[in-house]
C-alpha cells in the first residue's frame, strides 16, 4: 500500500516494491535478505518466489489451506467469531 501511494510518475510499481522491500524486514529475515546474491533478483515476482520458498514452504501453506477449507461455525457460535477466525487463517496464508 505504501509503495502504491509513494510511486513517482514514470516509475514502475515493481521497481518501487523491490527497493522498499528491505525496509519491511528486521532481524534474521533482514540478514537473510542481504545474504542473497542481489543480482539474482530481477523482478518483484522473483522476490516473492524466493521469500515464500524460504518463509512459507508448501507444507505450511497446505496445512493452512486445509484449515481454511475445514473451518466451521460452531453450533451456538456467533457469525462474527467464525468470520474473524476465517480471516485470520486467510491472512496467515500469503498464497490464498
């Protein structure tokens, strides 16, 4: 959202995202990012792919997707509680 709001005219949104991405990281994630051979990342999709492979392996994504598909509203549960749990699961799954 920040990248879209701060995009200068004539500059590709992907370029802005790539330049801003390191500022969203901290700790070991930031160290991991700077250990990557920077010339190997040419597009925003490359960056997303490398990041998701490292921090969201397919097994983790598969487990979250199973939880999303299996979520049910409890018999006497409120719809708002169910919806909140559903949204939390969706946020945890970056590919969803």
